[in-house]
């Protein structure tokens, strides 16, 4: 019952590619969606910022709950950690709201 978005760069010659993966499960349904994205190459070893947020909601049925977790990870230069962290917090919250709407949770 979790939703996760991950950006993981991997070296491909002089470029990096990343993948955003969204995994959801709940109400007996499991889904996975992958998107390939291009990540600019780094001149040095990047730092990684990961921001996670989640929510648990009680359903109409007694003792049944839905859990939605969103985690966003992004490589950056060490000097950009604070800026990237703030951007990822906003993005994680946006995705969480989007997933709540998709599951019909308010």
C-alpha cells in the first residue's frame, strides 16, 4: 500500500539516465509505472537528497486502512542540497495530493 517515486541516475557513456518509478497498491490493486528521464552529467560525485512523505487513512470498513507513501530522490551537487531539498518537499507533497485524489481519499 505504498507509492514511491525514485530517480536513480546510472552512467551511460558521458550521460546519465534516471528512472522515475511509481508503485501503488491498495484495495487489492497493484500498479507500477516507469518513466525514463535524462539527468545531466556531474563533474564530480553527486550528493543525493531524498524526501519522503506519507499518509494513512482509515477506510469505511472496520480495521481497514490505506497507506500512501511518496519518496523522491534526486542527485545534486553538495552546495545545492538545501535548495534541492525544498524543491523535493514541494514535489513530494504535490505527488501525495495527486495520489490521494487518484485513490479517492480526502
